[in-house]
């Protein structure tokens, strides 16, 4: 059992990010059982959920003539356009059925139709908080192990934000899977290491 100040952050282990999902991450379901086993080692477990309203601006379908994985500029910066995924109250947005109900709290992100939210801490404007930082501070958490989907997007952004907020952060690659398009995985690992994240 880890010390009380060390929490496990489980990122977006949802049906749409697993095989046959709308934005399937290769091998996404392979990490569910290992993450379940990890939960016993932590007093505090936080689970995040992508929770998009219909017609979210990060969906390619919301932009005429655009296709998934195209890049556009949004008011807050570059944005990958995704297939419609993790739409609120759909099966795709549900946590994977085998994922244990072991979390102390679920943080839902991406709920603002105008702004995507990769990080568990901030929306993609890097200013609007999700409430996670305040929750962890109240519990005296200063150390995080981060696992989940996908390594190169939501895990990456969450880990960098956590490090920048002063947490001691480890990302366990065995408990993550990546989309890895256009070299995004190696870039993410370099970025996390550059922010002081331990990647193992």
C-alpha cells in the first residue's frame, strides 16, 4: 500500500477508446485488469471520463468538409479533429465494464462544447480547471501515478499539468496504451520527461 499522499489517477478507460470503440486505442482493453490490480495499492483512486456533449467542436463532424485526424486552429490553439466519441450518456462514454468501481471520485472532462479537454486538470485553454487539483490538495496528495488512455494525449497532458502544478508524477507505460499517430507517442514521452515526469 502506498502512502496516503500518493494517489492513482486512471485516465479515460472508456468503451470508445477500447477495441470496437469510436476512437479505439490499439490494445486499450489490455490494461483494464492490470489497472484493477493496481487499485488495491492506493487509498485514493481518481477516475476520469471524457464526457462530450453532442456536436462537440473537437468532432470532425462539427466542421463541414473536415475528416477525423485533421488539424484545425481553435481560439485556444491547434486541435485534432476526432471522430464523435464519448458522447454523454452513451455506451461509448461508459467506463469499461471490467474496470473496477474502485475510484473515490470521477472527474468528467470535455463537457464544454467549445473546448476540448485532454488533461484531467485543465481544459485545452490551459486555464479552466476541472476541480481535480483542488480535490487532491484537500486530501493532502502530492504524488501521483498516472495510467490509462491514451498515453500520447490525455495521459500526456494530465502528467505534464500535474508536474507543472508541483506533483511528483510517474506514468506507468505498462498500464497505458497509445494512439501513436505521426510519431505522437515518442513526442509525448519526450515532453513528459522534459516536464520532470518519471516515465517507466
